C-alpha cells in the first residue's frame, strides 16, 4: 500500500474497529438471544407467502409504497404492539427504522447540537451514551432505584440546571425492562414522571425495546400512552429482541408531524423490505404465542444466572433480579474495577460488558457489570459464572 487513505479521514473519528474474532467459550456480551427460539421456519414460510404476493414490488424502493415503511407492518405495530403498550394511534404515526439504533440516531440528529445537555438514567444503554458523547453533547445521570428513575433526584437536577440557564433537550428513559438493570417503573411513578416533565417542559424519549419481554409483573402503560394527546413523548421499540437480533427492524411512534420530520432525516432509502415483508406476514397470527414461549425460556435462563451468581460470588456481589429481557446487572464492592476484570476474564475465555460503558458516570459504573443470558444455554451460564468468579477471586 503506497497511498495512506486514512490520512485523508477526519481526525475526530472513533477508534477503528478491530478484526472480528469468534466469541469465546463464555460470551455474555451484546444483545444476542436464544437461538433455538428464533421462529425461522415460520419466518421462512411467511416470507415465501409474502413474496408470492408482493415479489414484483421489489423493483421499487419501499415496495412502491410509503417511505414510512411497509404499511401492513406499520398497521401491526400500531394496532397490536401499540396496544400492548396502551398506545392509541394509526400507521401514519409509525416510522419503521433499521433497528432501534437508527431511531436513536434520528431523534438525536433532530434534537441535538454540540454543547446541548441530555438527561439519561444513571445506568443506561451504552449505545446511547457513546452516541451523544460523540456528538459533543453533555449528559447528566439521574439516580435509579428498583422502580426506575428517582423523581426527587430528577427534580433536583432540573432545578440545578435551571440555575445555570440550561434546558435539557430531552430525558432518555427505558422504563420497562430497563437496560441494564432489568427494572420496571411502576404505573404511579410513570404518572408522576410525566407530570414532572410537563412542569419543566421536558421532552421524553421512551425506549421500550425490551418491553414485550416483561415477565416479573404486569406490563404498565407506556409513558407515550399516558401522555395521550400531549405530544411530549417519542416512543421507540424493536423486533430485534422479540423476534431476532439479526432482523434490523425497529419503529418509532410519535405524532405525525414528528414522524414526517424524522423521515426527512432518514438516509437509508428505506428499511429492509424482505424483513418487513416477513414480519408483517408472520406477526399478526404468531407474535403473542412466540413471545410467550421466548419469555419462558429467558426467564429460566435468568433464574439460572441469578442463582449461579449468588452461589459463586456470595454476599459480596449484589445481583439485581431482572423483571424481563436478557440482562443481569451486578454490583461489586467499592474499589472494584470491572474494566480491569474484563481484561483478565478475556484471557480466561469470558466476555462481559463492564459497567463503565453502561453508565452516565463512567467512574460510578466501574464497580458494576452486565451479563447477557439470552444466547448461552444453562450449562454455559453456570460454567461461565463459575469461571468468572474464579477470575474475580484471583484479582483480589
């Protein structure tokens, strides 16, 4: 190579990705799900049926229809997935996106400029933290307890920012099966949170990618549903966790003017049509039964992981029992550095997500970590937790 193309790249880019390596024996990272639960036969049959009917429309972008996405799928989202969250509305309030990550990018591009401030939960989705930091946007963490956002702390932060003449652009929250803690915000706190947001004219960006996998309680109404016609909440969800992560299909639900503005920022010429065709054909008759089976499998895995952590680590490590989803959140004694622990664990064939990357305050997160139980089987969960405990004890 004689020409250094990288020298022509921008200087403020993130570090280049490393060479892909297959996962180690004990991989507890990412948002992978249970492989045996993927309804691939049903999806294959659904896609064949849909192609027989719609195949010639692949000649056209968006299958010759609205750039908001394949209408039958938007109708399913509005009428059935929206109903599960208590949301009322029609397909024109739904924008199909290429995974919920694109939903985050669209909302951030629409609402944020460098120097802005966003409120996030103290423990939160690492993909959101990295995105807003890359944009030069400040984030302030709001304390959490077992019921989600601590409203007294939120009010205190809002009051403090007001003295600095700072108006947060929005609050990003994952109220149902919070990532990474697995908590579910109770209904009364949701109502109070919405009231507080109205008092301070604070927009809410509600991420409910794991909400269809709620098993620890009855799923509460979403903030978007409680907001009614208030227009203060943008909602996003995904098929990646309920059906399959490799299906990069998510959705945004918001008022029509908001949806049209977000659409103007969408630059991918349309979310994948084959995926939308398959989902639209499969989901109306199969979604609920599939999700019920998947939740049973995931709950069994969650119970096994929680039991293994308690058995292998004892009382020194706090484990939060998830109310759904695919993650367990661990808190270690003060002084623990899970960034360093991750390096040692990797040498032993173990992967996990250190808490620093899933926290608004990276230092606060250093004594915490996230384990994904979605993909590994029960023996791998138990063996991997035991191996991680050995690495941890060797680090003391």
